């Protein structure tokens, strides 16, 4: 049995991302983040916030350089 994903309000999602509500609403309108539409209200799954952060995390130079040193 899987645990259900917690649905966050736009305000809660903005707080988790450390941004303003306007930015989260823009992500939703541009469909750059997954969301759930419950009639008029919109909710963002916690996993969508985690995925958004993971996709945009920039690797350190050490991580990037280690990829180039590997022999085929």
C-alpha cells in the first residue's frame, strides 16, 4: 500500500519553494509543474514540488568533472 501524496495549496507550495505565490501560479499556468484541479481550487502534490527541485538542482563542479574522467 502506498501512502497518498499530500496536496498543498498554492500558498503552501510557495512557502516550500521559498518563492512568492505569483511565481507558483505562473508555473501552473505555463504547465511547468504538475497540479491537481479540484473545481476552481488548484493543489500541488508534494512529489511535484520535490521533482521540480530535483530537476533544477545544479551539480557541483566536482560532480561534473568526475563524469569526464571516466574511461569508456
